[in-house]
């Protein structure tokens, strides 16, 4: 069987939701969106796995933490697992048993699929994407993160990792204008995808309204917010909303939030990378909610 990466997914009669701007390389910026129409964006939406366009429409997971966490997640369905002999020995030493038999390959075989810059540590898995939870179920949890058109997969992956560290129940984002939950994003998340599901919605403002209707306090991070986030009254259930670097929150998103808050910084540089801002704001939110 010839070795090749999964082809770009296509739905019959349509063009890809996110045409590749990097030659279809897995995990590259602009990779095809994994769940167009995947649900979660309105009343009754979500709860089901994203619709597949074909057997090759899968997520690519590579790297030790990313694949090991997926192996430990009974909700992940593995389709194919390539592993070097060293990686297989390490899995055995850690007591991790893959749900399917791995194909033993050389490190260079994985390099050919991912490119020489991918730090795969001898593991490459093709898996089904995890289901998108329903908004009404998310609204019953204590802390949710909402991303307003943050498109860089490295940033989103780092945000997922922080979200897992701070016990965020889900990340709400739009099915369009967001990176695929695969490749670079999954590697940057370092296993966080197995603990923080994505709730994909069609219209972010409508989704925020539904969260509010179900009792959530929606706080948007904005440089022009009236008060520092740490001084802003917060309580559970809480949804924190972050916008893209440079652009920030879109106008309708800002207007839909219950309150806006800023992050005051004491140093000479007054702005943070969005993934760092996410980690800082989640830590602040947890502390304020604990005092409430």
C-alpha cells in the first residue's frame, strides 16, 4: 500500500469549506475545516459526529502527548496508526495499548507524510473527529471559552492546552473562519483536544445569546473594557470570549456580551499573544469565581 497523507476532504457537489493555501499539507494554515455543518449552533444542534465527506476525511494526530492522550480516550475512533519501533516500546512501557494494531514504520516514512519540520516522535494516527457537544449542555457547565475568528492553528492549539489545564468544559467557535482540529493545532494542544471538545456553531452572536438564555454570564475580553478582568464581577456558569489578535472582538460579538473587560499589564509591553491572554484570563476567572 502506498504511503500518502489523507486527501483534502470534499463534499459531493461543493468545494472545500477551507481551500488549502499550503498544498494540502496536513495541519497547515488554511487546511480544510473538519466539520462544516457539524451542529451545535442552534437549538437542538450538535450532539453528533461531524458528517464525513469520505473515508479520508480524518484528523491527523502526531507527537507523543497528542497520540498518547488519544489512545487513552475511549471516545476516539482510530482508523490507522503508524509507529516506529521505539515509539511502540515506549507505549508498552507507559502501559498504553492502542485500540488498533500499529503499522511499524521508520521515522523517515512519517517525515515524508508530515514534512521534515513536524516533531512526530515516531507516532502518526488517523482518527475520527470527536463529536460537537450541544450548546444547551455546555451552558450547564461552569466555564466555557469562546473564540471569535481566531484562525492561527498554533494559537488555537495553545489555547486548547490552557483550556484543558483550567478545566474548561468546551470551546465554542464558528465552523467557518477557524482552523481544523488536526495536524499543527492538535500537536500544539499537546493532548488537550481529548479533554476540551469544540462546539461548532454557525452564528457566534446567536450562540452567545443562547448561552445567556440558559443562564451563562458572557464576558468579552476587550482592550477598551471598563475594568480589569480581575476586578470584574464573575460567577459560574461563565463564558469568556476572546477575539483575534489585532482585530479583537467583532462589533456584534462585543454588543452581545454581558460585560467587557480588559487585562491590565504593568510592563512596557501592553499586549499579549492571544494564547497567553487566554491562559491569563482563565487563571483570573478561576480565582474570581472561587471567591464569589
